[in-house]
C-alpha cells in the first residue's frame, strides 16, 4: 500500500512506507555512532567519518519524535472506545516486553552462570532496569556504567514512562487543551534541562530523564494532532521553513562548540528542542511528500525500510554486540592495527558489528517478537464513540 498524500485522510490500518524508512534512518544513526570510533589516528578521511557519525546519537531523538507521533495517533483514534486503557497497555506490553525482558534475563540471569568473570552485571542496578527506571539510575550515578550492558535502555525507559502517562492526557483533555498541554511539554523540557545545568550540573540527568526529553515526544504528538485535524496543510507548508530554522540553530551550536555532542550542556539546553523540531519537520515532509517524491523514494528504499522493520531488535541487541567485541579485543583499534589503516579499522569493525547486529535482530524478530505480535489480534480496540469521518494516524511498524 502506498503512503497517502497530505490530502488523503488516513486510517488506523494504513501503512506508511516512508516512516519505516525514517525508523531505519534513526537506528542506523545510532549504530554508526556506537560502531565508528577509534583510539588513535584515523587519518583525514577517518576523522571526517568520525565527525559525521558523531551526530548519530541524535537518532534517539528521531525515535522520540516518531514515537510521539505514532502513539498519539493510536490514542486519538481509540479515544472513547471500550477498553481504551486496557487495550492500549496490553498491546504495548505484547510489542515491547518480550525482547526487553528476555534481554535482561540473558544479561542478569544467564550470562553470570555461563561466564561469571566476563560480564560485570552490577546486581544493584537490576531493580531499576526490571521496572523501566534505568534512566533514573543513570541520572543518579551520573553515567552509564551502573549497568554497562544496559546503558542504552535509558531511552526505552523514557518511552515507557511516556506510554504510561500520555494516554490519560489524551483521554481527559479536549483537542484544544491537548494542544496546549503538548506545547507545554516542550517548554517543560527546555526549563528542566536549563534548571539542571543551573543547579546540579548533572549532564547525564539532563540527557536521560523523561521531563528533559519530552520535547521530542511532544513534537511528534503535535504532528499527530495536526495530521488528524485541520492543521495538516499548514504543517506541510511550514515544514521546510521549520527544518531550515532548526538546521541553522543546530549548525550554529555545532560551530560555537566545535562539536555536537549530546552530553554537552550547551547542546542539551539550546539545541535539543531545535533538533526535535527539525526531526518533526522531516516527519511532516515524509508524510506529505508521498512515495513518488525524491524524499519518498529515498525513505521507501527496501533496505532502509528493512532496517526500520527490525529497528527495535537492532537497537536492543547492537549494544552488547559491539561492547562484547571490544571486550574480546576485537575493537576498531585491533582491526586498524591488522589492516594498517585507521579508516579501514573503523570500516571493518562497523561491518562485523553491523552484520552481527542484523543477524541477531532477524533472529529476535522471527523467534520472539513476531510470535508475540500475533496476540495483538486478540486485543482489538472496541468501537469508539466518535463522529463520522474522524481521521486517524497510521503506524509504520507494530504499535
């Protein structure tokens, strides 16, 4: 099914190939950020590559925008239906819990018995992660070594906390008040990061706590509200201008700081919101362009949509793979020494870690995730008490 254009109403069952591609972009950015690094001289070309992939941490911000859009759309479509809360939470659990908890069981329960000296599981961190509070753990510890093989789970905690609270806002608020609440979240996120850096100087807290990252989710939620109401044409017209303004703000911060690193307090305070707005503009452009435009064709490429389809498994499983390779002495520096080139070392390590990550994600999808997703057919939303002609929001992946 092709993606609808801006003028075509969308329904809950519509599939958007371009959003699959955006998910692919998001996860590939994260993989590039983690895979492309080197202790030593990488040469001119290698340094350029490292500089470009250093922006990859922002792939998580793109995920937040997409999640805000998709989940808000699902909730708006289901508002007023029988079993609204029960069905939403059950369907979320079926989608995200199996791999998440299987991974934690492997790290905390299985690995210590198989290789007790290979992985420091830090038992004190377990309760935080089992309860989706890993972001609070990392904020308290001011770093990610409190659970080395689950450091990337801070973003999953942010999304889960959003899933827990946002359905109540959508259910209780009128459309106008929901707009106001969503805009308020953007202001709250900026204010929270600013306050942290005026008081505790805890850059990890400003990076991982849900109130500090709510602007990405809120930008996606705004797009969802516009796309099912009367604001889609206005958003489509403004998107190029918003993207240009956001890119200018990000570039200015990059130039002033000499880098664009997510742990930099200046970047966190002044650039996170423009980054979210920029990704929101890209989302709007992808929705309004259709698959026949240059952007639509690029995002609808089969290989990119494939990365998007398996993005959850890729995100969860790439982290232990690249850390495990490095722990075994097979990091980029080892490859660089063997191949006689820093650039070759980065590329070789990325190829090995990437291939292993895709293989693990495929196995996760076919052996675990896909099987649990079948249960969602048993969890339909009830009939909604809503006006005829209501416009829904489509999901690019199981939501």
